[in-house]
């Protein structure tokens, strides 16, 4: 099992069980976590000891969460339109990698994954994706609006979704 490197301090993380890392979370007792001496941590793919990414601290974890909230709607929209999930997400990451390259020249498709990003990188993902995520939300709102039958007074009043 290859130990992932901490994104905060660069040291190698150690494998720990969920009951040691989160003693108040019985739901996590049977899962594994990679923990750095600096306190950074990351979970594992369900049922494995394979890290989900690089361990990080709470600020980076928060930024990664924001990055997912801005990035995921873009490829999920394609899935809604009928494109397959895996290739849709992969294509979105290829695009994201290209958009980030001017700022982070060492970023490659292999390292361009939100779960491997620093806080600074994750926040750039938000900046890059937010305008597109807003447009996706607008498109969705437009579709909801125009799918209503304006001649049906109940729908016009928003009684029926
Ligand atoms: Zn560390």
C-alpha cells in the first residue's frame, strides 16, 4: 500500500483505522484513513486502504468542497443530457487542467484531481468553474419555467411543479 504524501507539509501519511481517527463516529469505525503527523487526513475508497487523494487540513478540505460544488455540476449536466458519466467527468478534468495550466504549470491530467489539490488550487477551480456552474443553474431554471404549461392556472401559480 503506497502512502500518500500530505498536501500541507509533504510528509508521508500513515494508515489508521476509523475508530482511532474518529472515536465519536461509529459509522466510520470500519473505514481506513491516511493521517499525517501534522494532522492532515484523507479517507479511503470504500472497503479499501487506497487513499481518496492526498491528506489535507480543514481549510484545504473546505476549499476542495467548494471546488466540487462548482465543478461537479458541469460534468453532471452532461450526464443528465445522456453522456456517459466516466468520460464526461474525464473530459471536464482535461478542460479544467488546461484552464489551470497558466497558473499551475506543473499540473498534469494525472495530478489534476480535486482530491489531490492544495487549498490555493482548489480555490482557483471555484473561480474557473463558478461562471459555468451559474449558467448550468440558469439553464435548469429556464427549463423548469418553460416546461410549465402557462395555460394551466395551477402551474402558472406554481402550485404544480
Ligand atoms: Zn502533513
